[in-house]
């Protein structure tokens, strides 16, 4: 099981590092847009759509790694003062009561929506560029699935700590 947990960590860490490329592309895209808009008075039609797509791609592919590193925003009102095994028990219960139901509600309809989006060739209609939206929906689903995998790995870690007092 330790190898499986490490493999999940490695997948999420690797994708998070890879996704940093999209931040560089975002900066280049926005720099180009600002130059075109203010220097040449010729704004682009695609910059807005590209900026939210690149940002979301970076964010959703980094969610699992951020969870693995414990860097999500947390409110440690109680667990900070508890012994490690009790804090792990509280965290395991919160995974079961809050995070896993949320992930289920979020992830369960996604495959159907994504497949339908690919089937009909769905496009984003709020902007002027009208880019295809199905790749966007696909990477959001993949990122959320990887977050769910990392959540399961973290849950197993705190469960083992709570039950055995051992860190994995």
C-alpha cells in the first residue's frame, strides 16, 4: 500500500510541476495582449479565453499536489491542540463527512457531461473567439479525479496514523 500511496503522490507532484509551464504561457499571452492593446491599439479576441483556460489548467492539475503537501487553506482551531492520533482521527472523520461527499457530488456527473461535450463539439459562447470547451471540461475532470485519488491517499495516511499511531 505504501508503494501505491507514493505512486499517487508522484503522479500529482509530476503533473503539478508540468503544469507550471501553463503559468509561463499565461504570462506570455497576457504580455502579448497588453502590447497589442496599448501599443498597437489592436486587442486580441482570444486572450480572455486563453487566460482562464491556462489558469484553470494550472490550478486543477496542481490541486492533488497541494493537498499532498498540506498547503490548502485550513482552519486548525482544534487539531493544533490535540495529540497526533486524535488530530488524525478528526481529520479522517472530516474526509469522510465533508470531502468525500463533496467530491462524489462534483465528480459523478462529470464523465457524462464531458462525453456529451465531446460528442456535440461544444464551444464556449460567452466570448468572441468561440473556442472548443470540451478540452477544458476534460482537464477539469482529470484534475478533480486526481484530487480525489490524492484525497483517498491522504485519508489512508491519517487513518493509519489514527489507528496505529504510525505515519506512512
